[in-house]
């Protein structure tokens, strides 16, 4: 019998928060390129958690990757 998944109406789906090294791995670009693209509005902006910690929603990073695969805006 398959397991049932119970959700609360209006529940927000879980989205992992990625730190910069994970973003670099997922997107295939390095730190300097990540921040340059953020400044140009061509990459998702990070979410500041604390003064020294910024993270990216995994869904936003993966959506950017899919756009690149489909021939979206060139990041160079």
C-alpha cells in the first residue's frame, strides 16, 4: 500500500537553501561569476540570512540552470 502524504492546505512546499559552494556546483560557475550575474540581474539574488550568510533557494538556481540549457540568456 503506498504511503500517504499529508499536507496542510496552503502549506508552502519545502525549498532547500543553498550556500555559495552548492550554488557554484549546481550552476557550474564560480563565485565571481555568480555575483557579477546577480549585479547584472541575470542570476537569482541571494537571500540574506545574517550579516555574513547569504543563501539561494534551490528552485531559483535550478530554474536558472534550466533556462541556460534551453538557450536562455548567455551568462558571458
